[in-house]
């Protein structure tokens, strides 16, 4: 079974092109806007380099050397220091529906607590109904508008959770 061989680990420099490909492939698949989203972020092609500070981490889903998804935690830009943002959580269709997303999500939340964050914020798109349902299962609450300065003006779903 595929799940037996999956490892969730911290990103390495060699993973940049693979995770960029996974992230970008989700946008046409779900008919998501390219501008004002992670698709256009300058850090998307250099994910390893973008998550090197002590208060941030990015994990990848590694299946026998093939990168099939990822997610990360980083301080919410231009906001209170005790609030982190769950960022760039995207998965290949090969691992969707296997519980990998929930495992990754929990790993990120656990790390956020370990890093001392008190709340976790995220942004999503209304088209990503399965992801939003998972966020709700993890007790994320919907907000009326965005927090911080993510630059993701095309995201219309904002959520937060006390850690």
C-alpha cells in the first residue's frame, strides 16, 4: 500500500522543483486564479530557501523519492508574532483521500505549538471544499476577512484556530 512507504519530512533543497510542480498543478485542476495566490508567490520556486528561519518549517510528502505534496508553517506576515500561517498545503492526486493531508495538517499544527505560536491562520479558496472541511474538523473558525499581509488577494476563505 502506498501509505506504508510515505514519509513526511522537512524539505531539502533537492525538493524545490518537485514541490513547485505539485503546487502549480493544483491551480488549473481546481480552476483557481493564478494571480493573488501561492501560484504567483516568489517563494514557490524556492521553497527550501523560503523556510529556513528558526520559527518556520516546510514538510514534504516523500513516496520513494517522489515528492507528492507539502505544507508549512511560517509567521503571519505583518501581524502579531504569536500567530503563524499554514502555507502552501497542496497534494498530488496520487495521495489524496488516503489521510495524508490530515497527517500533514496535524504535524504542522504540532510544530506550530512547539514553536510557541498561540494561533494558526490560513487562507484558502472556496473551490477547495474538501480542504475546508478538513480545516473545520480541526476546529478552525471562519473569519469575515483576511489577517496580515499575505498578498493572496484571490483567496476568499480565511480561518483561524487557537493552539
